[in-house]
């Protein structure tokens, strides 16, 4: 009986801890109470930033509409870490960065993530925050006025140090331009944190955290809906697709359906004169991912990437799993220039992101009829462009159109 009672109590405690809402409200409430009971203004500021940082760590924001080529993914964790480093100093910022990393793990709840991976994700942001905050101080920055004219050179120097540490500590660092935008947001965040009265900032922290949490829930609902659609019946691929034409792992079209669809589109384009672009996507070092993270994690990575590709394309585009670690994206009525823009948008949004593994990929692009008048020739041209991308250092994009212009 005691054992049964212990299991019941443990189950209640475990469920309460796993509840995202419970974690956020409990943690935020405790910090709010602590902030009001502390006498020092800086403590109230730290409490407010901790509330925001914890929730922001698990949120992926973006500037631009989902279908926009100019869409920029924002690294909220980097923004919070950098902003805290120049507004709070290296020691306090390290704690807030660790909290943001903990929020990222707690709120996103990735399944079956090894403990050593979680520990690494929590340990890296405090190191970055400490290095960045120290660089800001050494270069003459003032943490009480991080956005003042005198502190601007130090802020730029600290941003450079943060970017360098991001590349050294994180093997899947955010691309340069989105990271620069994220750091710019963090810079503004630091200024607001210092300009607002501490208790005013504390009072607004929970509403801001609730907005961030709502964004996080919306993203999770969208991801769950996408995965469910892919697993049940991918009508967006084709209304007549049979199980024999679907890849059993990802729910995408398989190689057989891909070839049928391409033959049909080539025949249609012969009559209409419209171009067809093909994107051949290959995961870089997939054998290493299989070896280091295991087959199950590698399979989840393939499923997540496939769902991501499907989500970012039009309803009448086709995404197929071509080989073990290769996908083919068929874009009817798409010019080489438009295909290149789409490829860069997909690469920017998905390559190196946690899904659940930070897998990077290369893309080769070929367009009918300029680089292939048959299905075989078109795929061969895409393979050629992909090989050039691999030889260029991987994690990049090459198109036959671009290569032809360069030659």
C-alpha cells in the first residue's frame, strides 16, 4: 500500500512538473514575489529579465510572413543572452542565460534527448554570456547605460565576441544575417531593461512572458498538426496517392511516385512552355548522425525535415524522399531565380535547426527545359549542382543556372 501511495504521489508531482503552464506560472510567480521583496532595484530588473528569458528560450520567432522569401528567423535565446550580457554584466548574465537554456529544454520538450546533450545546451549559453559581458566591460561599456553613445563601440565589440563564440561553441550556429538581427533585438532589449523603472519592468514581465508562451503553443500546435497530416493521409501530396506510392517513414511521396509525377509535369510543360524546377536536398554527414545519435534519432530528423519542407512549399508542389538521406522538391511553374530564392529560404529556416538533431543539408537546383528535357536528365543536372555544393564545403546551395552563368 505504501508503495502504491508513493507511486501515486510521484505521478502527481511528475505530471505537475511536466505541465508547461504549471512550470511557467509557478516559476514566474516565485520570481515576481522575490522581486517585490528585494530592496535593490537591480534585483527587480534581474527578476523581470529571468521571467522573460525563461520563456523566450523556448520560442522561435520570425520577421516576415511564412511564404515570404525575406522571412528572417530570430534566435530569441541569443537575443536574450546578448542583451543580458551587456545590461547585467558577465556573472548575472550567465545565470539568466542558463535559465533561458533551461526554458528552451523545458518548454519545447523534445523526446528522448540524451542527458549529456541537455547538459551541453544548458552549459553553453552561460559561457557565451560571461565572455560577451566581460568583453563589453573590458572595451569600456557601461552596463547601467548599454545603449549610450559611449557604450556603442563596446556593444559592437561584444557582439563580435558573441558571434565568434557562437561559431566555436555551437556546431550549428545561426547564419550571420539572422544572428545579427537577433543581436540587434537583444541590444534594444538591454536598453529597455535599463531605461524602464525596475518595478515597471517587473510588472510587464509576466504579460510579455504570456505573449511569448502563446507564440510557443501556436508553434507546437502547428508542428503537431503537420506531423499528424503527414502520418495519416498527405492529401497535399496527391489525392490519388496509394500506400505503395508513399514513403513509410516520412509519409511523403516515394521515388516511384516522384518519377510518375515528374513525367506528368514534363509532358504538361512541353505543351504549356512553363518551367519546372527541381531541388535535390542531401543531408550532410548523415552517416555520422546515424553513428553518433542513433538510428531512431536520425529517423525523427528525416521526418521533421520532410514535414518542414512540406510546410514551406505550395499545396501543388511535391516533396519526395528520394533516397535514404535525400529529398526531391518539385516546383512546377517555377523559374530558376524563383527556385533559388525558395531554396535559400528553406535552407535558412531549416538547416542546422533542432529537429531534434541539428542536421545541415546541401541543395542542388536544376530547371526544365534549360538543364534537362527528360526526367533522368533533369535529376542528373540537379545531382551535378548538388555535388558542386558538396565540394564547396557543404551546407550550401548551388544551381545549374548559377553555375552556367559563372562559367
